[in-house]
C-alpha cells in the first residue's frame, strides 16, 4: 500500500526554467539595450541551452554566459551575484500548495532536491512551500546528490516506509526516475512535453505537468490513479 510521496523541486513543484528564462531576458535588456529582439532571442536560447535545466555547474554556466553575452558584458562573479539577487523575483508562488497540503493529510510527503542549501530554501520560501516540507532533503545539507541511491534511501528511512510503499515524482529521468526505480520505489515522471529517453528505465506513470498530476489524483484515490495508469500505459512516453 502506498504510504509516502516524494517530490523533486526544480521543474517539478516549481517552474525553475521559466524563472531562469525571465531572469536572462531581463539581464540581456539591461546589459545590451541596443540589441534587436531577434539578437536578444538568439542569445537567450544559447544561454538556456548552456544552463541545461540547472545541471551545468554554476561556475561554468556563469563563464559560458559571460562569453555568449560578449562586450560590454559583466564578469562571471558579477553575474553570479546578480543571478542570486534577482532570480527569485521571477519565481511565482506555487499554485499547488493547497494540493500538497491535502495530499499530506493522507500520505507522508518529502522533498528530495539537488542544490545549495541557501538557494533551494530560498526557492521554497519564494514559492510558498517552505512550511509544506518539515525536513527537506537538500543535497548540500546531507552531502549526497541525486542520482545517488542513498539519498532516496534516506527519504525512505525518514518517512519510515519501505520502497514499495513510496512514490517518487520528478522531471529528470536520470536523477529522479532511474535511481528511485532501481531500489523499488514506484516512479512518476513529469514530462513537460518531452519524450522519454530510450536508454533510461521507464517510469511507472507519466503526467505532462504537476498540475495534471494533482488534477488526476484528487479526482480519485492516488493508489487507484497509479494502478489505472499503469494498466493503460505500462511503458510511457509523452501524455
């Protein structure tokens, strides 16, 4: 029986990529006000590609971004300070906070997130999620990063459940789905309009967005929702 639901943070519970895109858009307006819309758009797409959904090391991303921007530009150190000062202003309150609170009335919930303690906790506060998860597992704080299976095992221990009693909800096949599935946790992929990589272990179920996840699971029991999706679509792609 399902007793616990674990969530990723970036691009699962919050739209991290959209916040970064808005930040870079405004950065380019500030630094290169004379550029045409087409030029600015091309630079934006190159910078977002370098970001790789946040998995490029921040020092490398800052250096790459400064090189892409070119003169007059800023230094990587200035970019990093500016990014930390301004990113959260582009992160809206999460609309699924009430859904998470209702879910936590029937299931143990936990957050499993890669990133620095200061940034991830600041994102939780900005999105209105700070008091939803009492003991978030943030990689810098515990000294373990996804896809290390030990981080998922720690979540199981913290929740007091067995792998078969937990569901992992995340957007990253390699860092969320693969390691959770390998230790027996049922997995739910948030596809965001993407096709699932052929080489990765398939998730048990797929939803296009976290909003769709909550629309479906609040319309029926979570366990029934999982079972029905597994029967309809045992090897899932984009839904």
